[in-house]
C-alpha cells in the first residue's frame, strides 16, 4: 500500500479516508473535537461567571482593559490561517505535494503571528499590573485565552512536525490523513477564537 | 515478530517487556484487570478500616484525620481507579471480539490510556507515604479542599488529572472502534448490548471528563500557582467547583453502571437460554439514560441554595431517569421469564443484581424529591443509596463477569463451587452492611463522621453494618483465591465454554490468537454465533473474506515514556507552593520527556507488520493442534 506510486489521476478522491487507519483518524479527530468543545464550554462558563469579579477596589474591568484593534488583527491572522489550511487541503486532494507544504508553511507563519501578538498582549497586561493572581477575573481571563493559546501552540508544533517529517517522504495514503486531521483541528481552534473574540473582547468592551 | 515466536515460551524479562510495550487489546485488558483488582483491594481495605473504627461508639482505632484520608481515598479509588479500569478490562477484552475486529481503532492510544491511568493512580497513592493522603472527600469541595494543609489535595488533583486524561483517551478509542471497526453485517442494531453500552458509556466519558479536567485545573492553579477561582476574598466562587465536579460526577455514575447493565444483558440471555427481551428498547433506554445523565447534576446540590425553580427542574429530570432504567429491569425479568434457566455463578450475580439495584434506584427517586433531600442530605441514607447502586449494580456485574468471561480472557475457568460460596458470603454481607445504613441515616447519623456518641440508638446498627463489611471482605478474599487457583488449573482449549454463547466472542476457540479472527466474520443477524450454531455451522462463523495476510500494529514503549514524563512533571507542580528551587525545572523536564516522546512518535513511520498465511496456519496448529480452529 505504502509503496504504491500515485499520479493525480490514480490518487483517490478522499485520500484522508482511503485506508482503514485514515478512516479511524478522520472519525477520531472529530470525536476528540467533541470533547474539546466541552472543555472550552467549561472554561467559558467559568470566565463568564467570574468576569469583572475581584477584591474590593479592583482597578481593572473588562470594559477598560481590552483593546479591540489588537484583537481584531489577531482575529484576521487566525481566520486567514484557516483559509490557507483549506488551500493546503485542496492541493492534497489534487496530489500536489508542493502546494500542500507551501500553504501549510504559510498557515504556520500566520499562526506564529497570532501567537506573537497574544504573547505581547499578555505581557502588556502583566506589565500594567493585571497579573494572573491579581483577581478572580484575571485568573479566568488568562485561563480562557491561555487555554486557547496552548491549543494554538500544540497545533503549530503538530503542523510543523508534519511539514518536517514528510518533506522527504512526499504525499501518500499514510500521511494524507495526518494532514487532514491537523487541518480539522486548526479550523476548530479558529472557531473557538471566534467565540473568544465575541464573548471576551466584544462583550467585554460593551461592559 | 512472527506469530510462532509469540507462541514460544518466553523468559521473565521478555514477558515484562512484552506487557510494557503491548498494544494488543487482550493484553491491555489483563493489565487493566490486574491494576483494577489491586486498587479494588486497597480501597476495600480502607473501607474495612473505617468500618472497624465505626464498629463501636467512641472508638479510637484510627484518628479523625486519618479517617478523613481513608474515606476520601476509598471513594476516589473505588470510582476512578477500581471500577473504571475493571470495566475497561472487559471492554478491552470483549468489545473488539463482539464486533469481529482484529484490534481497536487506535492500539497505540489504547496503551497510552492504560499507562496514563496507571501512573496517575500510582501518583495518587504515593500520597500515603509522602506526607498524607487527600482528606476532603472524593468530591473535594473547594471551600474545604482549598484550605486543606499539606499536599494531600495536590496529589488528588494531579493524580486524577493524569489518570483522567488516560480515561478520556480510552473513551475516544472505544467510540471510534465501535463506529469504524465492525465486521461486515454487524449493523448498529445487531450489536450486542455490551458493545452498545460501551459505546454510550464512552460517549459519556467524552463529554463528562473535560469539565473534570477544567475543575481540577482550576483547583491546581488555585492551590499551587496563586490563582483565585475559588477564593471569595479575591472575587472567586466555590460553587463553580461544585458545578464542574457534578457535571462530571453525575454522568460518571452512568459511565460505570451502563457497561454493568451491558454485562448483565450478555449474561442473562446466555443462562436463560433465550434471546434478550426487547433488544431495541434496551438500546433506546441506554441512550436515554446517557442523555438524561447530563441533565441532572444539580440534584447533588439541592441544599447549595440554587433556588426552588432550579431544584424543581432537576428533581423532575432526575425522576425521569427511573423510566428508562425501569424499562431495562423489566426487559431483564422478561428475558428470564419462561427461560430454561441455568443457575451458574454469573447468573447468580445477575439474579442478585436485579433486586439490589432496584432498591438503590428507589432510594434514588426518594432523594430526587428536593424537599425530602433536605432531610436525607449528608446522612448515612445517602451512603446506603449509592452503595446499593455501586455494589449492587457495578460490583456484582464485575464479579459476575470475572466468572463469565474468564474462559475467553485466560483460557481457564474459575471454580463454580468456590464462586457460589463467594457470591452468598459477599451478597449477604453487602445487604447486612448497607441495608441498615438507610435507617441509621433516617435516625440522623451524618456521613463522613469518624466516631459517634453511645446510646443514640446507633450502636447496634453500626455493629451489624461492620460485621457485614467484614463478610464482604471475606467474599473478596475468596474471589482472589479463586483467581489464583485458576492459574494452576488446566487450560480449557475449547469454544463456547458455557455452551449457550450467543455473540461473536464465543465463536472463537480459546486461547484467542493475537489477531483474534483469522478471517473477518460475516454477521448474518442478531446473536450471530447462536444463529450459526443453530444452522449447524461447525466453525461457528461464516467468513467475509478468504484467508489472507493480516495487518497488525507494532508494539511500542512510547506510551509508557509519555506517561512517565507526566508523572515526573506532577512532582514538580506538587512541590511548587513550598517554594523549592527545583519545582519548575522538574516540571520542564517532565513535560519535555512527554513532548519529546510524542514528537518521536510523530516523526517515525509506524506501518505495523503483516502476518502471512503460513504463519497464521502455524499459529493455529500450535494453539489448537492439527486442523487449527475447526
């Protein structure tokens, strides 16, 4: 199976599900995402119940703290990275390995840009005195956005590993499901960020 | 890695290495079984110490502080580290066979799930030797546990975090296995009930464990890294823990009891020698219980003060669960009704289970009545209720299945005679222990107290309860004796040990070869083995494919390395609040080991290996003699 040399004509329509292992990975990543949704739901609920809660005389509130322009740029970076991962999957279905690698590298770069801005944002908050241990609100904020950030880091390491490990191997039915699962995961991270942008930043600025 | 080499007698070191690296679902089942039995024994011993302390009033057999540790570790261990792995043992051993699969969907993750569970459990138990075990109850309410001195709660949080990750991984694995790995013809509505309940139970794990993960994480950062989720002076709220814990904690009960229902749904038709009554309603009831299980968590919090509206909604939802559960009970009774019953040990457990579990269910409906719950809350009535559900439902299922599935798992049989003694001593001891606790609770004895004053009318009942607990202890010792005796007994080398097996697992000759089915079976109806037997098929199954090469996964040590990394990192986090200089480096080293192992796994191709036809035939001949599996 692994020795088979494909051409764009013989490459299956759904390479990610062409083998038993691929089908398992395909179902598996969706099932995993189901449980990750519940994880984020729990952290969101905790954040919402602790928003703006802190010791008497707490100086920070969501309405004053958040800066929408920065969050907007981060949102755009992450949404675009989701689009570029779609391009990579498009090329995967057409058996164009170079296209897959190129668009995945661009996805990683956009993800790194997002991560850099998030680190800057955290650094900025800590710098002005809104640290992790400062109030229940700050703990909840850093935990929610930080959990998402950790997911981004995991996604970046995952996709980077895929790009590196397959650079010499080329595209085959063994690694096509791996790319596909990583891209589904990346979309999921993106969707979660849309909720964070809405619930944390937009609703936060509204007060 | 040829099959002939596998069948050869191996040295001790090679055997240990084989079990450390195995990805075979049958060997992992053995590991789960051994680990689960070990923790069951530990937690049972803790229960005995508590009952000895409560045997007479004003006793000072154990100290108040140690009693708190005992009750916490008893509950935590029994639920997370004994019942769960024992059920996972049967799910691992039986589900792939029932659906006609060669292995689970993710054999590597199966192994990782076990090692995470085991090292998390080990970490939790190290607390006894390292400054004291957790002492805030298995529910570990934040308002109490946040201020518990020492490292007990830290062990609880980190140990459960690691073992919980293992459970979640195993749950995902079972769901995917049951969705994608079914043999041709094994449609969803032909799946045996144990496979169905394993699927629903795994789905509950999928949705219930993340809230626990989050709850434990919040507790971890609050206690070890100065966060303020539960600290009200900093704006925190301890009720968040109660919600997160019970959103997990209530489904956890169904995670455990649904596979137990499934096991009885396998045992009863075999020994009633009748098709399971109301199969589709059983499936429907399983799904409904799973769904409603998520709608009722706040019935553990009636006295928290959520208000009458919330209490009323959760009270009604809780009572609704009695309907699908009742459907199941009637279906079991109607399966037995008119059957040609063989009273073997597994069937004895099933017959004992029905009335015991119904009693536990009825007291559950009583507590669902919110106003009455204000009276019953935190009393021994609650203790009696959940032990009727857990011992009467889950433990009887596990003990019964030990006998029922032992021939498939180990190619040996447990002694029926000793098994009957075990059953009666355990069963009488169980009712003696817990029936009377209902009345202790109604008389006002609170749970979790380490002693009580004399002459409140509690003395005799507590004494009787303790005698019952000792009988249960004797029962467990007899069961373990039975297990050790079976090791010395003769291998069975037979098919369909009980003579009336119905589902695919009985169609295989024992010992089951490592690839399970030499040809994937074709399932032609419900109860496929029964069907084939009654059509006179000597081989027990129709095959869906000609004999060919079998693709099998490679063994791997990486799951153990990943788990060890987490184990090491947990020590760093544990000592972080003490301000020791090495805590952060240890966390980094531990997580580094984990990440490095994961990247190694990612970078290497793991294509598995093929077992060739001649090797299959050689294995079959070695296992079953000339002619192989005929």
